[in-house]
C-alpha cells in the first residue's frame, strides 16, 4: 500500500501535513461543538477525540513513506 501511495506521487510531507491539520481540525471541532447550545460537553469531547485519532495514522503513513523515499 505504501509503495502504491509513493507511486501515486504522495510524499511523506503531505502525510505529516495531514497529521498536523488533523490536530488543528480536532481542536476546531471540539471548540465549535462546545459552543453550540444543543450539544453536551461529552458530545464535544467525542468529536474532538474522533478527529484527533486520525493524526497518528497520518504520521505513521508519513514515516513509512519517508522510509520508502530514502530507499
């Protein structure tokens, strides 16, 4: 799968950027959901955690792509 991503032109920097964007999106999602009057604090926390779980995956893909680029 990683070789296929590399062949498609996806670079490790893109995956790292996606990881950092995911962290920012998690924070924005949490604060936006927190500010809505109809949503509870628990719902806001769930949204933030859900999006925050994407970051480690993007970073892992970035590391794998970087190792492929070095070879």
